[in-house]
C-alpha cells in the first residue's frame, strides 16, 4: 500500500492536487472535510453534531473523526493505498492515524506539506467562496480556520519531521508545477517499495521455469528456497552439511534452517525492485514467516499468482520429466510424484486459500506452450505492477 497525507492550510490546493493523484496512483481518497459535509447533508447524528463547529471554523472532536474515518478505511482495506486530505489535523490525530494504519498492517509513507502564506490562503478561499456554497468560506470563518490551523494543525508537522517522512512543496507555484513536484515525491516513494510476487502452482505446473523467466522480464529477483539449500550443500558450510544429512534421510529441512538463509539473502540483495517467491511459503506457518520477514524490510506481499494445470496433465508432465536429464531426485518414481502432489494439496492449498482471502489470488491457465503461459502470466504481473504504481 502507498499511503500519503496531503497537508496544508485551508486553500493550499489539497483538494485540487488530490484529484490528479488518485487517478494516477489508484489511491482511495479520504477527505475528512468531504466526509463531514456528507454527514451534514444526510442530517445524520454525526453531521448534526459537527455542523455548528464547522460553520464557526473550529475543529470537530477526535471522536467524530475516528468514527467517520475508521469505517472508510476498513471498508477499503483492499485499495492500493490511501490519500488523506485534512487528516491528521491535530497532534493527537497523528497518533490516531498511526493506530489506524497499524490495524491494516501498513503505515504512512509520507506527509506532503503544501506551504502557502496566510494572505494567499484567504484570497483563494474568498475566491472559492463565491461559488463553493460552503458555509465556512466567508472571511470571519476563514480567519478562524486559519487560527485553528496555526494553533492545532501546524504542530502535526513536527510529528512527521521526527519520523523523517515530512516533505515540503511550495504551494504558491502554479497547479501543474505543484503537481509535478508531488508526482516526483511519490515516484521516489514507490521506488523504495518492493514488488513481491508469490507464485503458486502444483509441482509440474511450470512455476519454476515461468518464475525464472518472469523475474528476468520484470527485473525482479527469483527467490526459490530449493536451489538456495542446494547451494549451501555445495558450499559445504556447517548448515550445508546438516541439510545434506536431512536430504540423505529423506527428511524435510526445518524452518529453523530455511529462515536464516532467507533472511541472509533478503539482507544481501541490494537495489532489487522486488522478488518472485517460488516454493516458499509452502505451509501456513511459512506464510506467516514470509509476512514477518518482509515486514522487517518494510515490505509485504504485493501479488499472489497461481498457475493452474489439471492433475492428469501434471502427472503426465512429471512422468515425462522423470525420463529426461532434468529429472529431480524427488520425481524418479510414481510413488514420489504422487506424494509431492499430495503434500501440495494438504499443506500448500490452504496457504493459497489464506492469500485468496487476504489479497485475492490471480489464477492463470497453465495449459499450452511455455510461451503461451508466459504471455498470460506476464499480463497478470504487468497489471500488478501498474496497480502498485
Ligand atoms: P476541509 O474540507 O478539510 O477544509 O474541512 C472543513 C471543516 O471540517 C474544517 O474546518 C473542520 O471544521 C472540519 N474538519 C475536517 N477535517 C477535520 C479533522 N481531521 N479534524 C477536525 N475537524 C475537521
């Protein structure tokens, strides 16, 4: 998720800039002012409570703000991110936002402050007042709104300066120039975010070869735990020796060994745009581990894809592979092939179901030639990339 707060005095141009940004970046727009005006128009209890305060240019209570914002955020948890306009407006609300973001397992990426001198704000609001029909776009109320801004809202900036996610933009420049500056800031934020794909599919579905080719095409790092373990065995490290013993006894490598290796690989890969995970997570436990590992790097799973192939075709493919040089030690007998398919069904299918609930899983038809499946999967990943941008 990409979460941005647009900050500035009334009349700084937050609403205008928001319109461009939500279109460009597929963000869900939350303007507490708009939400309150909706409540007032619908004459709800909240709207009636807020009406007089808004008309006088004061700030409505945090209780009201939490009520209107919490529902909007949780109802739209699946969006690409949020663009906040007019929130947080007090130091207390900055803490409230932290808590709300935490609830969605995300955080605010940056606060962009549009700076405009007070007299320019007044001039713009009076101009807007001629057509806006807003009860609070009159000079006396405007002055009060600005007083509230200086006293209660400006301290919010220190909160974000301390967090190191505060960026300032000169709001007196023309609309296009301000937009260009904000776009630059957002692009920079996005380039810090990793695009992480988890690629699922039964053994024999082609997830390995597709994953490798997709990683190359999209400039992502292919992340497969199997080869990582094999590499360790080849290196002959203490861990490698332990893995070899387990392999020789036909045992699974426990998470205690796999996780530090993944951790090391994530820490070592610098400047990557993201990963394609294949073969991990294989169990529900591993899916929680992956969430934790990515979270440690300020990241998360961005997209989940499953390559679907009918069971008979899987068996046909794995059996065919067992007669070639590409035969893996684990597919050299019918018994082993059936066991692997069963393992996937009992352990990994529940992981896919979990992701489907959380993020949605995009299914790709895995029948046809390599190129055909690659073309289909590429479209899916390309769309995922676009949604993130
Ligand atoms: P705006 O549309 O953002 O200029 O907001 C209009 C009015 O709604 C403000 O002057 C406040 O009275 C009220 N309001 C909007 N957002 C908040 C907030 N986060 N906290 C308190 N009051 C708010």
